């Protein structure tokens, strides 16, 4: 049986925290920042923890990520 491979696009899109939670990135923070309000830019600065339902759905694809 061959080894299970990690989904390549997920390697750069998510990070695993030290406690095993999955941290994701937000959209709308790469360019055109001058048109966004300061409060919106402040909210976009933090990367949130991914929802548990989404983690369960992606668990097989991220099984090899540490």
C-alpha cells in the first residue's frame, strides 16, 4: 500500500498549532488595503482557528502535516 500524501495546496493554506488546532488564513488581505477601514485591517491581521466541521472534512488530506 503506498503512503498517504498530503494535499499539496493545503500545506501553504493552513498551519497546525502546538495543541493540534488548525489555523487558517483570511481572504481580502493581500492587496487594495488603502480602501479598507482601519478596523477591518485590524480584524484581518489575526488568523482564526478553523471550524471543527471543516477540520473533520479536511482531516484525511492534512493527515501528514505536523
